[in-house]
C-alpha cells in the first residue's frame, strides 16, 4: 500500500489506497473540472453516505489518513468543547508559514507566541475599538466604493453591467488596511482617478462593460504575489515542492522583502508615536496598530521586559498584521459579492431590504456608519445571515488530534488531520443517515440535553433549504432570530474566526450604504451565473451589477 493504514471502520475510497497520491488525483480532477475543492469533501461524505469518512491526502499527512467530519453538531462540540484533544492542524502552519511563519493562524493554541500575540491583538475586538475605529474606517470605504460605482454607471449611462469582484476586493483591502494601519492604501482612489482618464472603458457590448486596468499602488501587487503563492501552496499536490519552487525562483523572496519593508515601517511609525507619548495617553485610537503598540508598551513597562524578541518583536508583528490583511479582505469581499448576487437575483428581497432601511433612517441623507452599526436592522441582519448560509465562503476548518480521541464512535489516533466540513451535507442534505445519540461525545450529549432544543436546521416545511429566503431568520415579532438555522460560517470556539465581529460590521455597513444609494436590477441569465472557484475562500466567478443611482439619498 502506498498510503497510510486506514482507521478501522471509517469508510474510504478503496482505490485511493493503491494510488501513490491517494485521493489527491481525484481531488485534483474535481478541482480542474469544477474549480471547487471544498465541496469535494462533502461529495465524498455523500458518496459513502456517512458523516465521517477518511481520505488519503499526502500533502495533509503522509503518516495518517485525513478524517473528514461533516456533522455540524459534532463539529461544534469539537471546536468549542474539545480543544484539549483537537487543535489547529500542522498543515495550516505549513501553508501560512510560507508567507507569515510567525502568524498565529498556523500555531497551536498552547504556543507561548500564540498567547502573546493574541493578548496584544485582542484589543481590536473591544467594543470601543469596533465602534470608534472599525466602523468609521469601513464607513469611509463603503461611501468611496459607492462613489466609484456611481462614476462607473454614469460612464456607461446606467445601461451596461460590470463585474465587481475586483472592486469588492480592493474596497475590503482598503478598509482592513485603514483599520489596521490608519493610513490610506489608496486602491479605491487609484480606481477613481483612472476613471477620470481617457479610455476608462476597455470594451463594451452584449449588455456589459469592461473597465480599463488601473495601475495600483505597489503594496497591492506585493500582496497579490503573496496570495498567489499561498493559493498554489494550499491547493498544490505538494506544498513542499511549491515552497521550493517559489523560493528558488526568487518570486517569494522579492515580494516578502518589500512586504517587510512596508509593514515594518508602519510598525515603526506607530511604535514611535506611542513612545513619544510614554504610552500613557489614548493618542492613537485611529488604528489597530496604535492600540497594539500602546498595549505592548504598557505590558512591557509593567513587566520591564525587552520588547525585541517576544510577540512585540517586529517579525511577529509583521506576520500577524499580514495575516489580518489577508484573512480580513478576501473573506468579506467574497461574502459581500455573494450578497450582491443574491440580492440582484431577488428583487423582492432587495426592495424589502431597502424599505426596511428607509424606515429605520427616514431622513433624506445617508445615515452615518455609526448609525448603521448601532441601529437594530433585523432584515439586513437576516440578509447577511442568509448570504453566509448559502455562500459557503469558508466551508471548511482544519484541525488535528493532539491525543487519541473518539469521534462518532471511532477511535482516531493522535496526530490525525481533521477536515471539518461546517457547510456540508449536515445542513443541506437532510437525507444523510441519522447519527444515534450514543455515538456522540459525552460533551455533545450533555449540551444537547442542556439546551433541550432541536439543533438541526429547522426550515419552514414549505421552503427549500436551497432557496435564498432571509425571512426564515425573522421572528413573528419582526426581530432577527440568530439561531433560526444552525450553522457555523465562522466556525467557533477558541480557534474560530478571529475577525467575525469585524466581518459582520463590515457587511452591515457596506450593504446598507450600497442598498441606499443604488438599485440593482435583475440581469440576464448570462450575467448571473453561480459558478465559484475555491482558494482561501469560495469566490463567485461571475458577479455583475448594473447600479441605478437612487436620487435624493445619493
Ligand atoms: C464573512 C467573512 C469571514 C468568514 C466567512 C470567515 C470565516 C473563517 C473561518 C471558517 C475560519 C476558520 C476557523 C476555524 O478553523 O475553526 C476563520 C479563521 C480566521 N479568520 Fe475569518 N472569516 C471572515 C472574516 C474575517 C476577517 C474580517 C478577519 C480579520 C479581521 C478574519 C480573521 C481570521 C483569522 C485571524 C482566523 C484564524 C483564527 C485562528 O487561527 O485562531 N476573518 N475565518
């Protein structure tokens, strides 16, 4: 046999045991034919009609099979209550290690550096930072994105549609940069300026326009190279081979060097400002880095520690900052793009959303970002929840068993990689075999008893789980019901999404501003496909809009 010994009793593809690359070839073919990777894991569970299967993927482990779990209740139990047995997978460290080896995303939760970094960066999740800094920064970006689309639609006289994934990506990157670093990255500005120049439209016809390329600030291409490397390493047959290739060709080294120079300069400026003020005053509340430096300063002066090698060392800070820039823009860009697609294809939902926003903000001007953040907006929250449910932006979490443990009645050895399919058959294929209670972990059973609730998705009987219907998240009294459908789009527990609060506030502000400034008419079939490609997230391949400016509120 060419792959590790299977775990007894857990289904697997028999042929894969006799193939040098195990299941990787079929996964590769699936990816080549469909652009998907994440859904392949769900398909294997459906094929074996089991929520627990094993696959052989040498790039995840050459010594253990990879166990795939697609059962939401058990996944939630593992990520929230079994952190002593299961932690972040080594593969994540290999993948992210290529661009940010000291970033927490790849570290085990018990690592000292993980704890130190998190202690510093947790400041960005404080209610004060979210309301005073993050909301303001994303508000500025949302308005600028709307200005860009207004200009674009004026140029095409509101008669042609255009793709927006790229605009979304640069807007979310501008936003997360501003929130973290405080300065302008200038990507939306560059696009706005390009529209002032001749030949703003490269080509048009068939109901759509393609705008000319823009020369972007240097950091954009540096980050683009790092993301390309990360994408290849994550999806490639052998992460080590790609790491070697990118290292020997110098592609990675050049981008990494420039990235270090840029980010370390930002760190140095923030540190200098805090030191000049002896760290005592809340001087730099305009960005995360300022907050982190202030916290670092006070921790270090209390403990009289040197600030050079720990979490506050520049290398560690640079990697963590890069991690947040990467995880904090592509995820939200994909999710907001999916939301726009769903809303464009469901005019009745779009108009109900707009009406609810007008009711909440009856004045003729646009509400401020803070108003959008602090006002109860049930239907907007429902649209966001429904988008997250259906878009499957980050449908998989990677873990690894630290010790031998039981999963759904099977003994899984220590060191086994786990692929947790949060957005898989357990909530969109109700015909998966029922899991008897006795097979579940003790903590899962106890929680179930305590909650006394049905934890599987409960959709109204008349409504298909595949339909985009935000109303399923609205209670009879009109309030938002966050638990209407059991789902984990951000995973959960100590290693769930660090940026969940930021993502939700960003989606709220962006969608409210865009919906109050534009109508997005339904487009012809060729412009509304639902194809997707998987990279760091599941991204739509076709996301056209044809924004029509709404008069008085613009
Ligand atoms: C709609 C947008 C987003 C979605 C759907 C999403 C989803 C996820 C998921 C599924 C994970 C894996 C969790 C696990 O392994 O259990 C994750 C991790 C993470 N996310 Fe997000 N995310 C989003 C936005 C953001 C934003 C805006 C940030 C940063 C500001 C961020 C930062 C992170 C970080 C740092 C991790 C690693 C956490 C750790 O290792 O402890 N995410 N995210």
